[in-house]
C-alpha cells in the first residue's frame, strides 16, 4: 500500500496535570487541502429535559463533494449525558462562497429512565 503524504501540526494541551496530551491538526491529505466545520445545538425535549452540544467535524478534502463524520458528548443535565455521532449530508453551497452541511440523528440511550433525544442542525459555513 503506498504512503499518503499528510501535513499538519501538533498543539500541546498545555496541561500541567498527570494527563498530558496533544492535538493533531491535519492541513492537507495527499496534497489536497482539508477543512472542518463547527456544529452546535440543543436536543429535543424528552423525559423533562434537553441537552446542549457542540463540536468540530472531522476534516474532509476541500474542493470536491464530501461529507464529514462528527462526534461529541452532550451537556450534563438531569444527572446524565449522551453521545452524539454521525455523518453530515453533502456540502450545500453558500451564495457568497463556502458551504455548510446539514446533520441529524438520535443520541445514545442513557439516564435513570433510559431514553434518547433527537437532534439536527447545520454546520458553520
């Protein structure tokens, strides 16, 4: 299998505790620039509460039709949180340039009364 050149940079977590970590930011994949999008929202109101969520999609190649995988954890409400993960829809062009993606799904099942929430929205452009 051939090597695929990847460029990027690593950021130190600046954590002085015992759990030190780094974050890798990929800026190109096989010579093609990549990009990501921010996403955020509020889940449906179920079992007497809702949750907030926010995150950044995984990188995808720029300049071609694409989708992004995403994953995050909701806010801690009603003594629990949920996992959110999925794949965005295809890129939707913006009139002034750029694009966004729509996303929707159902959270993981959690809580004292096991339940899930629906969520949907649009990524940043």
